[in-house]
């Protein structure tokens, strides 16, 4: 997208049409709760929710985070929702149920404090919260009323070469229920996609920026016979301001995602993100949003990405599994010229003594291919970059999607287990190829100007105690990003308190 090639901007047309359809949720009735949402950062909670979806306990719409608690708790509260389920699924449902009602209680202020300390932040940033800097801390207070939720979060941290901001307000927000939707303003963190270790267009790799948005609360299907075929569904739209140091200052950003489950076990996500306005650029938001051409005579004035992802869940001999893929297009037509990045993955859940184990494998590749199927026909330096917006799809020096940025590949295997005491253990192996030796790639990856290969092993222990949770992470890796190089060992300690 952007004015790169002579194409009709098919992605923009698809997602503009989806945006019009999304407005229909204001006319649909559904469960409206006072609660906000389950947030990005707790991979065990996400694994439990995915397990419940794979087992048919809740709606299979779980790739669009944050997820409003309303739809999840409504399904868990249905009579016989766990009838016939094995003990480890019941245990996961109990954990999710307890967490949901603890976070959705009204009329009192909830407090949280988190402190994170490490000698070397990980280059790979997945769904699980990890440190961005050597030292960081955050305190927050949250009040949930019948139809309003307010959180004030204030934190401080050390700096890194790409982000020098010390005082942060990340994850502060105010949200107001209106019918079956929640309207919000603040610093929201999003994760759009089925991946556990990567999301191509929007993840927690970059810090959240100030934004206003609207999201559906319930995942209930349409009652209309014309639209009921799409099954349970979710939708969100937001507009944000990319503040801070930038080549193109005051750039605006919007995101639209619609996720639906037309068949049991099948989840489909469609998303579109845009950069628009900013210094030196025409600022006509409505006109440019619905401008579907992109050629030298009529170049698109925006920088856009389109995403398509699919997740399928089922059981083999009563063992739940998921397989998933995500494709991101950086240019116009997804078939004839797209600049496509790819993600593939799979998970399986197994009872393990008195614990529940999950094995996940995942592969992410941001060396863009000319179209979605032309593997080997590469467009180097393409992903996240744009000649009109020199900063690209990045915020405060980090890609908004994949943590390894442009022209990189990541293969991951993880074994994770939670026991009956809710203690979580995980072992993870990453093989990362960061940047490329192709001359076009030089300077296009913000992490390193030269290609670097890193093998990393990580062990994580997460222990709850009363209202606290302690996490200890150990990492060993055989190489580092420039200017460092060679073997490195890291320890990370995280302490969270909830009152």
C-alpha cells in the first residue's frame, strides 16, 4: 500500500466494506456487562481461553485482543457449559471464570503494581509480557462502575537507544458501555492474530499510543437471517496519534478488525491498518480512507496494511489442537502484487499427570514475497517500510507487529505446563534470523544494519502467592544484536501485586 506500484487497492476496498458492516452491531442486542476486557500480556490466560474455545466451551473468537470479558463469561455461565468435558478443561474454565469475575467486580477500586528487572531484555517479544528496558515499574488504580471503567496507570523505566521516554502512561484508559459496544480512550495494547510469539500487523512489540476506539462487547451472532451465517463475531475500530520523535511528525493511525466463526472450530480474521495525515501530507481522513486507487497518476496518500488470518481448532481422540496462519499484505492486490509476510503455527493440549501441558510450534517470516503464494520471489526491504512515511509502521523505534522487524525470520518451539496450584512452567527455543544480507535490506531493519542469527533458550517459572505473582525467567543465547556479539546470559524477575 502507499504509492508503490500500479494497482487497484483491493485491500482497502475489502476492509472499507467490512467497516460499513461493522456499524450493524449497534442495532444488535447482546449481553452488556460493566466489565472491560482481558488484556494482552498473560500467555497462560490466553492458552486457557484458547483451550476452552478448542473444546467448544466458549465461542471460537479468540484472536482479537483485548477480548471483552462479557462474551467469555456469558458462555461460561450457561447451564451445562462444561458437561462431558475432561478435568483439565474444567480446571481451565475455573481459572478463567475466577479471573474474569475478579476483574469485573463493580463499585470498588482495584490496585496493581508491577516491577520488572533484567540485565538484558529479550530480542523476541511474544504475547507474554517481557521487559523492554533493564528496569521498569508500573502502578495503577482501576474503578469499574455499572457502565464505565477507568484506569490510571503511571510507570517509570530506564531508556533504550530507540525510546528515551522515562515516564509512561501505558494501559491507562476510560471506557464507556453504549448498548452492545464499549467506547474507549487511552493507551490500549492490542494483539491482532492467532500467533503466540508474533503478530504481523499489531502486537505488544511497540508501546501503546494514545487512541480512541470502539469495540463490540458480546460475540453473539447476528439475528438477521442474512448475516447469521457468519456465526459468533467480534469487531473493533480505533484511531490513534503517533506522538513522540518521528521524521513525519503528528502521523495518525487507524485500525479495523473483524473476526468471525462461520463454522464450528473455524475462526477468520480480517484487519486493515493505516497511517495517514502527518506533516507534509494531505489530511483528508474520510476521503483518503475510501480512496481505493494506488497508481502513479493517482497515488494513495496513506500507508496501509491488510491482514488475513485463519485459526482452526478441533479434537483428535478428545485431545484439543489448533492450527493457524496469518498473512499480511503491504501493497494492493493480495494475489497479483502484495508484498506478503507470513506466519504459521500449531498447538496441542495434553493432560500431564495433575497438570495441563501445551506444545506450540510457530514460524514467522517478514521477508516479503511478491504475492501470497510466490515463495522465493522476494521483495527485500518492503515490510513495515514506506517511502512516504519514513518511520514506517513503527512507534517509538519499534515495529508495531513482528518483534524482529523487517526481512527477518523466527522459528519457535515452546512447551508450557500449569499444575493444580496454578504454577506455570515453560521452556522455549527460538531460532531467529534478524535482517538480511541482501543489499536492499541494509538500514531497513531498525534492530540491526547487518544480518544476525541468534539461537535462544528460555525457561520461565510463574508462581502465584495470595494476591501476588512472582515470575523468574532465564535466557541463554549464542549471539546478540550489534554493537554486542557472542554468547549472553540473562535473568529477568517480575513481581506483580493485585489488591
